[in-house]
C-alpha cells in the first residue's frame, strides 16, 4: 500500500466526485499523486465508484485533466464525474458527511 500523504496547508480547491456519474473506471486513481482517491461500493451492485479523501486532496486537478502540453486539453475522467471546487466554498455538510463516513469505515 502506498504511503499516506498529509498536506501541509489547505489547498485552493478540492475534487468532489459526482457518484451518480462515476462508472468506476479508475482512471483518476492511476494519476493521483497523493493517493487520496479510492474505490467504494456503489448503490448498484457489483459496480464500484470512487471517493476522494477530502483531508488529503491537494487540489492538483490531475484527476480531472492532464496538464496541457499542447493545444488540446486531455480529460482524465471520461464521464466528467469529478469537479474542482474552491476549498473555502465547499459546504460544511460535505466535509461532515465525509468525516462521518470515514468514522463508520474505521469501526
């Protein structure tokens, strides 16, 4: 298992997954430099979707798009299921839901 990353300061933005649009293709997991994206069970068995550890995400946007090296923007998520949100404008209930789910997983 990869080493757990702990960010030093709050990022400008964080990635949020629209789990209704996620197909579980795992393209985002492959590119995440801090290993904050992981598989979780979806409501539709046996399909999996991804979740993002909001306490670890550094807002690098690599899960959404590859850095431009030419005139074309290369999307990583083929289904546009991941969006970047300003860290300070993410509703508190999203963070509390994330932390509640994390607590339940550790039980």
